[in-house]
């Protein structure tokens, strides 16, 4: 039996409120302090006490926002239940307000048996959220029905379920974090996988979503010697990304590969196991060039589309290799496989800068070396950094672009083979297959 990669240390604990109240796993003291049994956290011992200044009731704010955002009954989407979305919401909202009124009238009850508690193990904060359906709906309401299938025949409910059931695997969490953000804001999938062996560095903060001072090191208490200033405990990129995103959608499952993608775990990442699901898409943002090619080989074998975003100076680029529709699609961008593999071996054996960019051209196309980016490649002028220069704004744009293309592709649109946005010239290029 495979171990459950969703159970990472910072994962927020989610408890059904009614069940937690009845079982005594969570109870309120007279002053409003919550006592949470440590057995609920998988730990023996005494209870955790959460004072009111660490409690955040979010159910009513969620319903107030939905009440403003959802359309009126006349043009509200019709659900399979027969009710419109607005009618279903009104029924739920009235029911909650009645529960809230009953709770207010009872001196010994702090919260009704409604919604879910979300306990943040890292900070000790406790949130009370609306039920999963309404919480996740609130995260997507502003999207309205901007995303549709090409014929426009799918209902809003069908579209939402199609996107929610999509499983995406992200390899690489720096530029990849921007793609994560783009995909989640468009689609709100129920599950995703994330692989990256690296930790956060301050130089990542120009492009890594959710990075901040909070994550440049672990607390002093994690040191073997708290006074030793030479000892630093770093923070995993993928753990902070999963954690921050689960504080947006605590009902989403994240399966983490902190060892990164290797030849030995790649099939499990792509195909799943008894615990985690198979991927519908893989977003490849790996640093290891051999793994970049191996991901494409295995994904093509299993018919899984591969997408890649690139930030190339002032240019944002997104690519789709749709191995689900075309099992014969090449590993690179319009170069024969044998040529790409020869470029890979030359890059690995020589370590030469020119051979690295030769491989890059095989993956990206031969038109990315322009403007200041070309100057850096050719080592012209000042060279402030030894690493590849990256624009934070272009990284964000690349992630948003790929997130949009993935959502459209999932609904059946032809998104092309490559889309390039040149922010210097305000131009767009689309390559069709």
C-alpha cells in the first residue's frame, strides 16, 4: 500500500462541525476558548486550547458575499435537482440563519452544527467555513460562465464539475507556482500533485507565489541549537505552496513529492496508485533537463498532455503537447525526437553554455533569444546574475496564460501548440499544430 502524500506536516486539519461537536473532539469553554483534542491531530496527550483571538468564523461572511454575487432567480443556472442555483442558495442561507438564531438564543452554544472547522497546525488558528459546496462555489462565482465548451451546450454545473474533476501534476514550484495560481483561479480542481525538491530562497521571491519572510527559514525553535546563527533550517517550496492554497480551499487535496520527480517515481506521479489519482495533465517546469525529456516520454506513452510555461526575458510563452489527441506528437517543439535526444546528450556531456541553449531551442523553438535576454545569453554588457534572468511580471503572465489555456483545453477548445506574448512589442504569436 502506497503512503499518502497528502498528509504533509503543515496540512490544515478539516473537521465536520456537527461531528466534532457531538464527539467532543472540539468543544467551547465558557469564555469562548476552544478545546481541540490532540487525537484529532493524530497525536496523543492533552488538548490544544485556542483562544478567541485565534478563531475566525467565516460562514456568514461567505453567505453575505454569495448573496451579493449570485444572479437572480430568473436567469440563475438550473441545477440537476430542479432548483435554480439562486433558489438552492436561498434555501441554504435561510436554514443557516435559523440555526444561527437558535444558537444566539442558547447561552451554552457558541456555534451551530454547521460547516467545517479548519485548524491551522502551523499558526494555531481555527477557521469555521461554509460547507464544501458553498465555500468552493464562492471561490468561483466571479468567474461566472466565462469558461464554456466550444458549442456552448454544457451547463454551468457541468462545466464546474468537469474542471473540478481535473487532476493536474505540477513539476517545479518557482515559475510553476504561477501556473498553479493560474490553474486554481480558473478551475478550482479538487486534487493536484506538486513535485519539487528545492527550498525557498530570497531570490525566488520575485516569481514564487505566496513566498514571503515567513518562509525564508523555519523558526529558531527548529534549530538543534537555538543560539547558533550559522544553523539555518530552510522551508520546502512545495509545502508552503500547498499550505497557502489549502488555506484558500481547505477541501482540496495536495499530493506532494518533496524528493522531486525521478525516473523511479515518475510513473506513480503520472498514473497514481491506491491512494492518489492518475493525472489528466502534467505541467513541466523542471530544472533537470534529463527529467524534462523523460516526463515527455512517459506522458506520451500514457497519453497525458504535457504543458510548459516559459518566461524568456520580456516574452511569455506557453506550450501544449497534446499526447492524448496525438500519440505521435514530438518530444520537442517541431524537431524530430532523435535530434532532440542528441541535443540532450550533447548538453549533458559537454556542460557547454552553447549546448544548453541548443537543447533549449529544441524544446522552445528558435525564436526566443531577443533583446536583453539575447545579450545575457551572449554575455554582452553587465551580467548581474549567473542564473537565467527572469522578470517577475512575465513569470506571472506565463502562469496566467498557461492556466487559461489548460482550462480551455479541458473544455474541448483548440488552444494551439504554442502561444507567445511579447510584452516589449505588445505582440502575440500563436502556432497551430
